[in-house]
């Protein structure tokens, strides 16, 4: 974080705040039974984008090694993929 422009960090922070607000609005739509899978996938996408911004800008890896960048992005991607698969399975074959 020492080699970053403070304005860039402020812009990134504002984008993160907007993503959080968008996620809050999307979570209100999750109550709608019409598209729970779409809302879930949108929330997971926002989570991955936020993780990417945190890794690149706040952890200072935008100028770091590619292997470390990919490794730190792959971790939340794996869990988002697992959550998306669970949501898809629940949508396709509802238990009841």
C-alpha cells in the first residue's frame, strides 16, 4: 500500500462502497421467488469483484507477482463457484 496513489485508493474504496450498497439492494430482491438464482449469481459476482479490488489495491499486489495475484483471487473464486453450484442444485432439484 505504500507505493499507491492515495487518490487511487480513495477511488477503489468508493467503488467498494458502491458494490456493497448494490449488494444490499440485490439482497432485498432475494425475497422475490421469481429469480433467486440470478440474484445469488449477481451477489457472488459482486463478491468476486470486491475480492479482486482488495487483493490488487489494498494488499498492494497490482505490481506484485502474477502467481500471487492468481492464487489470492482463486481462493474466493473457488468458494463462489461452490456456492453457485449449491444454488443451482437447489434450484433444479428442490427438496420438498
